[in-house]
C-alpha cells in the first residue's frame, strides 16, 4: 500500500494528466482501510432523502423552503423525529468501486491454462464482492470456502535480509522528495515576493505596476521554471541512483544465496563418500600380492 504525492498528478498543458517526471510511490508503511462493514441504528430523517430525478433547482428550492419554516414547525418536526423508531442499517462501504469492473470478471472467466494469459493474475475482487453480498444477506456458508487458495511460497529469508536495504532506500527517497519540495516552495515564495514588492511601491502608477509586474512575471517565471526543472531532475536522478544501489544490494544477497545453494548441498555427500571410497580401496588391496599392485610394478620397472 502506498500513496502518490499531489505534485505527481497535476495539470499538464491544456488537459489533465500525469506529470512527465517519473512517478515515485511512497510506501510509509501505514495500513489504509479500503472497505469497512458498518452496522448500527439510525433515526430516519426525511430531509436526508433524495428522490431520483430531482434537479438542482428543485433541491435548492426545497432547502430554502425548509429554512423558511417557522420554529414551531421545526420543533414539531424534531419532536416527531425523536418519536420515530431507529432503523437498523447494515452496509459495506468500499473506497474503490473499480473492484466491480468488468475487467476483473473477464480475467476470472479465462482459464489459467489459456495461452492468452501471459501472467497468472491472482485478483480477489470477485471473491470479495461475492463474500460481501453473502455476508450482507446473512448467508455465511461459502465465506470460508471462497477464502481458500493455493499457498505461494516466497524466498522469505532473502526478503528478510533485504528489508533493511529497502527501508533505508525508502527513507532516502523520501528525504530527496522533501528537500526538493522545500526548495521549490522557497523559489515560489521568492517569485511572489518580487511581485509583492512592485505592488507595495507607492511611487509607481497602476499602469507602471502592471507593466513591471508583467515584465518581472515573464522574466522570473522563466527562471523559476528552469530552477524547478533542475530541482526535479536532480531529485529524480538521486532517486534513480538510490534505486540502482538498492537493486545492487538485493542482487548481492541473492547471488550469495544462489552460490550457497550450489556449493553447500554437495558438501555432505562428499564428506560421506570420501571415507567410503578410502575404505573400499583398502579392502581391494587386502589379499593381493604386492607385485600385482600397480604401484609395485612401477617400482620394479624403475629398479
């Protein structure tokens, strides 16, 4: 789970979109609640009800009529409201409604053995929606059954060894982001300060102020844009360097474990095989005449 800073999503040119600079997702380690099961009791209030097809004008007129009601009528309405029995509600509030997108339904329908599936997606969106509907309906028979899935083992030892490197790299990237943001804000304040100095100059007329402000705005804006671009490039360069260092550290840990996986397993068989080999050689020599042994022939020839 992570977040994107506001600067990463902003107006680009004449249409909205993503910033041209690389997106760097921040992972502060905070767990966010994406869905919540809300239950309780609430008193029904007709003022909070909104019929379908009501226009903004009708809603505004209705609100003005409610505000113009007499206090006595309001007190009577409040008293009637208190007399109403509370209504039970049971709902699941989901932050991202895209979990009901048709794409997830199509991925679930496609077989995992299909050649079109280049990646083995393991989304739980459909399972979540089905379990939510069954839970709200009071049918809990299939909730535990749908939660069952294959256990995918990961290299936990390598992940534990590289966790410290990841945390250090994440903290370093956040520091780079913070420093760049502070410098950009300082440059913007300096730009605004120069415009404010022109406005506070009482010796200039309104026309002269507008001319000077336009000249300063055009000149300083160009400098500001160049400085912001330079700060963003420097920030992105440092972040990419941090990511390369992190990748090298992770690769070093992985290479160590790969080497250990190749070299360590044969050690025990070799240690067991060596005494067996020596013992068998010794048994082969027993009961054999020395002149029939290979090394004895060499000695005789040499003599």
